[in-house]
C-alpha cells in the first residue's frame, strides 16, 4: 500500500511554493524568534537557550528561539532528537508559515463518481487497529474493509471481504428535510464558501453548529474542538487549511512542537493545548494534532494525555471501491 510518501500530494495537486513565495512568513518567523531569544536572556537567565536548525523550503523553517525541551525519556521523542516546544510568538509565526505554504496549493474537487479513500488507525490498549473506508463523492456509495457485521445471523459474514453499499443520492433530501448529514461533496463545497480570514471563518463554522454547543465551554475550547473535527475531513480546500492554521494560532495556550513523531512513528510537528481542568466537553490534559513537517497534511491526534490516539495512515482519491492510491 502506498503510504504518506506517495499520497502527500493528494490534498493539493500543485507543487509546494518555492522559497521566494515563502520568504515573507519565514522572515517574520526568524525575526520573532530572534527577539524572543534576546528577551529570554534577560528575563530567564537560568533557562537553557537552544537554537533550532533551519528546515528546507516547504517545511517548518525555524532558525532560533526559546524552546522547552521535553525529558530525554519522553515516549514520543525520536531517537537522537528531542521534541522542542516553541514559545507563544514563535508558535504563531510557525503556524503562519504553515498557512502560507498550504494556501498556495491548487485544490481540485473529485468527480461525482470518484471515491475518497482513507486508511485509519486507532490504538486500543496500546495496540493499533486499522480499517479502510471508501466514500463515493456524491454520497451514493460506501465501502469498508474489514466489513461491518450485519444485524442478526453473522455465521456467513467474512470480515476480510470488501463490503460495498450503493444507494440513492441523499443530498437533496437531506437539504430539503433539514438534516445535518452531508455527503463528502456537500461538506467540501460548504468549506469552500468559508472566508479565508480565520476569525470570520470560525464564526461561520460556529453558526453552522456542526458539532453542537456545550454549556460551559469557553470560546477557545469550542474553537479547538471545531478545528479538531474539521481536520478529520480527508479533503479540505487549501484556503480553509490555511485558515485553520491561522485560527490555531489565535487559540490561547496553543503551542507548536518540532521534532516529534505521530502515533504511527512518522516525523511530525505537533500543535497542542493543555487543559489543567476538565472542560465541559470532558477533555483534560494535553490535546495534540500532528502534521507532516513538509506538506503540513494532517497525520493524527492524541487526546486527554494520550487516552485517545488515532492516525490517518493513507488517503487519496480513487476511481472505484477497493482501489488504493
């Protein structure tokens, strides 16, 4: 099966922008980090100052800054390289660089008869369990592997046989009857209507009540939860990807961590928040979303200090159920 190295371009079929296009956000990031280094020497004389090496074009370009190094025995620390947590200002500039990268992509909507493929992995008691799903773009088909057991007698059920379902187009019915259900195509097109400004974009998303309000939840907690859910969409228009990175930068306490690995052991950057107290949604501790350090594609997440762990192992657009990118 083709994994990340062969599916990296599927979210956007254009090459990453060149160095000239990213010069401005990279310069802002470098300047911000240098300022923080200068301030840090005066205000925090006992803290160790660490310089982060520059990355290649299209990756997270960090040249200097104040970072917090996790313990050497951190379970996610890559061999020979410790995770490094950027300061608030450096995190915001790093997320702007990510936004400037992804918004240069050219998003192409699949055809109505094409299928969106996703291989997901969840960890149950530390053990990975993977499944594959194909969804027809117009909402008229679904396929799963392993298959989902039917109700009633399952004596002849074979979980290793591709299970395919076809049905009528439900888009107009859902819209007419006011259901929240959307096909992949409807959801993609809704996202495409969102303004690129992160504040206006999040306002529109909240107005849609896609995940529902929870009494007692703060606006920042709601925004994190909305963004967390949106990133689980396999295909997201490039301008919305950029807006989500900029919205993450506005969430108080959000930090970028370099040098980490995602739940499947792939190199990644992480964006996280920490909740000292349990939120109204039941979230507590560290919540982290992982991205590929070159393409900034979504890789997975951990929730509640690793209590819930999931990853996107592979994804893409194919022409029939059972096909893989």
